[in-house]
């Protein structure tokens, strides 16, 4: 299985398990693999349908914070 696919699956499973700290860690790793923000958002939208909106909302908020952190690091 390609690493990107494995990473996206891991993100979706962490949403389902409501494991926000691990989600953040794996999201950082996913971004370093070249996974796009759009791909992450698609996973989170799919997770909302199958894992529940509250779990997906928590992940969206965590993802936004991780994206902002990455943007701040890039601008330095």
C-alpha cells in the first residue's frame, strides 16, 4: 500500500477513535509526505459521514491549528 494511502487511512481511523493528539502528530507526518490539505479535508468530510460530525469537527479544528503552525514555520 502506498505510504500516502496508509497515512490517509491512519488519519481517518484516528478521527473514528477520537484520538486528537495522535491525529495532530500523524497529520504533521502526512503533510511532510506531500499529502495536500484538500486530501486531508476530503478524509475529514468522509469521516463526518461515517464517524459522526462531532468527531470530524474536532479533527477539523485540530487540522486548522496544524495548518496554521505549518504556515507560520514556512514564513520564517
